[in-house]
C-alpha cells in the first residue's frame, strides 16, 4: 500500500513581500486538490536564528577548509 500525503510545506528561498506573494498563493490555491494556502509572516527572531546558524556553519566550514588558521 502506498503512503498518503496530507500536506506539503513550501519554503521560499528569500522573504517576499506579502503583496508580491499573493500571486503565488493564488496560483497554488488554484491547483487541483489544494484545500487552503496561508502565508507565514517573517519575524525578526527567525532572521536572528538564521543568521546565527549561517555564521556557525561558515565558521565550521572555514575550519575544515583552512585547518592551519583555525583557533
């Protein structure tokens, strides 16, 4: 028996203005089988968390690529 999917999550590559996202939301809403679509407001706490993760990952990558300069 094949598994059943009840929902999909779409993550945008960059934050988008609400009025610009409206066309995308409407297009997804018109697809067959879509019951509802909602946008999620970007908050500053998400930006801070994302920035910290990027910095942490870049430091770790730098340490792997340049072990002689890692402290």
